[in-house]
C-alpha cells in the first residue's frame, strides 16, 4: 500500500512539472514568437504634458500604443501601381503609417544628406523639451551669425525680435527658417552643439542606426547624414505628437504681433506653395517638409491619405534645385496617386 501511494504521488509530481513546462512554453511563444511581436519597444505619449516615457509592450497589453516602431515588415503592395525605378529620386521609401509596413523602397538604406528634412528632428526634440510653447524667445545677433553667409533659408525674423516658441516652430518647418532653429535650440540647450547631442540621442532611441546630426538646420556637413528609411522612422514617430502634426500639415501660419513686426508675419509651406492641388486619386496630400542643398538634391518627407489609410513617403537626391521643376514633389504626387489605382 505504501509503495502504491508513493507511485501515485510521484505520478502527480511528474504531471504538475509537465503542466508547468507546457504553460511556460505557451507564454514564451505568445510573448516572443507570435506574430506582431517584432515590436521591441514603444513610447507612451502624454498629450497633456507633451512628454514621452519608455514602455515595454506585449501583444496582450491594454496600454494605448501611440509610438511607431522602426519599419521592419516589407510587403510589396500590389495596390501601388508605380515602380520606384520610374521616379526622379534615387532614394525613396513608402510606408503605411498604421502598421509601419514598408510597401515600396528604393536604396532606402543608402547614405544621404537630409538638408532641411533635418528640421523634423529639430522640431520634435524642441516640442518635447519645451514646457510652454507660448514662451517668448529673443533672437540675438548671434542667432543669425553665419546663416546669411551660408545662404541658409530664412523665415524673415530680425535680431532683437521677441517671438513665441510656437511661431519659431512654424517658421522652422514651413518656410524652413534657419534662424528659427537656432533661436529655439539656444533657448533649450544653451547652444546648437548641446542641442545636437539631444538630436543624436533621440535618433539612437528611435533606432535610427544610420543617422548622425551635426547641426539643427540641415546645412551641409560631411558628417551630417541619414537614410530615407531612418527619416521615415522619425516622421512616423513625430506625427503622433499633436503639435508636430498640426505644424507639419499646415499650409500657412500667421504669427502674433512682435516688437519688430507689429502686424505679425505670415509663413507659407514650401511644399504647399508648389502644389496646385493637394488632391490625389482617391485621397489628399496632408503635409510635408521639403529640403535642398547642392549635395542633398531635392528631398521631401510627406504624409498623405488614400482611401482610409495614411501613408508616409520620403524621397531624396532628385536632380534640380529651388528654381527648377520640383521633382521631389512630382514624385510624391505620382506615388500617392498610384495607391489603389
């Protein structure tokens, strides 16, 4: 009788151990191997405080997923009828924003110079760093130092002008004003060099492994580079921020009166100025940021809606300049118009 009881207890122990092993294996499969778990990390955005905090997420998490992941899935979409080989831009990537799936890409991981697309990183880091976007910032003579000599794009502010931070953000993104970048980064970090450290840290946090910034404006520097894929990661992330999205999708903006411009100043988006019609087949181009230097060529990072889905397209390196046909914009119209055609 004693032996039978011992055998029974031993059998129960074996059963319990096996059951535990099955349960652990199921948990590991669900958390690590199951579809959708390529999402390594995400960020939770607090729209009230404009701050981000790190948050690890499993597929069953009930937390609100608001931050993008670097695009990792590649699913050529038969509904996109254009071939990237027909584009003027030698570097391009098209992403479906909802799930960050790469639909088409062309030399997307090749090194490029971002020119003024740099200002997307400047803007999102500034937005996340500032506590009050209505704060007034004084532009000094040093703010403008070297910008005119470098033929940088300017928004039209003057030395000694006191400007709200939000107006500087619009000035940096719409007319691509370099003085707006310098004014706002000096206020946040004390110098452009210090602010650039924040930009590179943000790039590292987002997994932009082939990106390095040397300035906040996009003026050419051999060590200031990225890829269109990394820029797509950046834009996907930044568009979740309400302030950034509002600025990015604005065609114009009028500032408050200042001590140098009592009637305020009105800015116009460099992209929308070149678009005679935002409409595309089955949708609309919602926003964008242009860029150009001799070394970078014509660049564009844009957002469009086709059907009921949003798409991000980043192109770089198109031939031409600010006075030629804007091949970066014609490429965007062609790609977006081909979706679902």
